[in-house]
C-alpha cells in the first residue's frame, strides 16, 4: 500500500478481508486481498493514531477466534500472543471477537475488544496481548445484565459492541450489548452502570427496566463527546449530556411512518454533531431484516434527528433485498464527507457527497460484516 494513497476502506467478510484503496481525489480505487482467505473476519480496523497498524478479529477455521495485527498495511499478519479469553470464574468461552476499537489518542498501542458472549478486553501493546476488563467481566451483576447466552442471544450470538472512548477523557467508556443495553464507565472500566433510561423495551416484561435492552449500534461523537446516538432494536435515540441529561430521546419517531426507525448501523458526521445517517430495515412483525420493500435507502438528518431525508439516488430501485449490519457502514473525514456501506450480498457502496449520490465500488464479495474508513 502506497503512503500517497489517501484512504482505505477495510472490509471484513464471511470469507476473508479486503482493502479498497483510493487516491487523494477518491476517484481511482483498487482492491487488495483477500486477507485471511476463506476465514470469517468480523472486524478489521486501521489505527488512526499511527495510520499503519491494522488489527483484525478473525475466526480461522478450527483454530478458534483470535486477533491478528499488521504493521505493514496488511502485507504480513501476526496472531496475538495472548488473545482475549474470559477469566475462569466467568465460566464461558469466547465464540468470536466481534468488535475492535483503538484506544484514546493519548494512549498509543491501546485497543479494546468486545466479544460474543458479551465480554470486554483491553490490549496495551497494539493487540499483541489481551487482558480481561475485570470490572465488567467479573461484575456481580454481569449475568443479570447479559442474560443467558444460550437462550437470550440474538440470531448471530450475544455480543458486546460499540466500544466508545470519550475524546476528552480516556477513562470515560460507553459500550453496547445485544442483548443487555448501553453501559457506562467513568473510571476506565473499573465500575459500570446502565445507561438506558428513555429507551423503549417492547420485548421486555417491563419496557422501562434498567437493563436487558438491545442496542444495535452506539456512537459517541468524536469531537463533541457529550453527544451520543444509537440505533436500537426499538428505535433511534439521541442523548445530549451538555446539561447533565442521562436520558435518551427517541428521534426515530420523526422518521416517515412507512419506513419506521428499525435498523442496525449508526453513522455520525465527523465534525457536525447534528448530522447522522442510518440504514432502515424492515421492522415488521417477523422482522425480515432486509431493505424495506426491496428498495434500499439511507436516511440522513442534518438537525439531530428532528427531520430525515431519503438518500437513494444510484441505489437499486427494486429487488434490493439485502441487509446492512451494525459494523458495515461508516464515514470518512474528507471535507465532503464520504459514506460507505457493505451488504450481505457482497456489495460495497459509496457516496462522496454525504449520501446525495451512490456508486457501487465492488461487487461479488462474500457476506459483509464490517466496513471501516481510515486515512493513510
């Protein structure tokens, strides 16, 4: 990979990882890969702090789940010497490493990983060795929060995801769990508390209960970290903590009634905390988890969810029956922000003008799990 390349889109799939690399103008693209040929790659992320280290969560066949890292843009990969593993007292084995987040800018080499079943792990050496965040994994209420992973899990397994680090305070962490809810730590993971007030829990015995919710993707704004949004099994929400608010507001009620506010990914503008995008899914009774009516569209808001606009120019007009998963949509940080999403039918779509026009960058990939943008 050339250092004068401007952008890399890292794509994790059911059968390997692919890198889509662009020039400074985002006009010329080339594909590299597959890396981890034939293996499940749940997440692959380029470190924004050094812009060369890549970390990947992979399940290499019969060898079990692990984490791999590269310091040469994917030319070579090394498996972690000590992959994430639950403390013996938890009594669980990791099914797969699901989510990866680089640590705070002041902590080079720090990474966090979320797993299935729900577990939180940290690395201080760029992903070479991983350690349990015992404040969460050994919390006496962990089983209550997470439920029984053999009975209460979503279709792809119970997961800890959406690991957010406050840009103002590296000790302030926000995570999401499917199932379980949104949780917060103010002391680098030593203690935790639920953060679900205001979220509907239509499937819960008590829809207002403190935990047991099902957030699909939680995003803290990277420059305005008091502003958070999340896409939930039961709607789209915003939380603005400027005035000490600790309650989510359902902004998805402002979506068109025929579309609703159910989906998986949540994407924020890198500089404007009022701009965000979602990809709605069919939220009918049996919840098919496909584009509504086979007519896929992104919906964007420029006013913090008070109103929404359909953005589908260039996308299939009919028979676009695919799903966009929670990690499979992202934004770059160019002046004209680019948006990218990957589908379960193996397509990567891009817009270089905040969703007004869409172009297919690549087709015929395996089922896509994750799409991440990184600058070189």
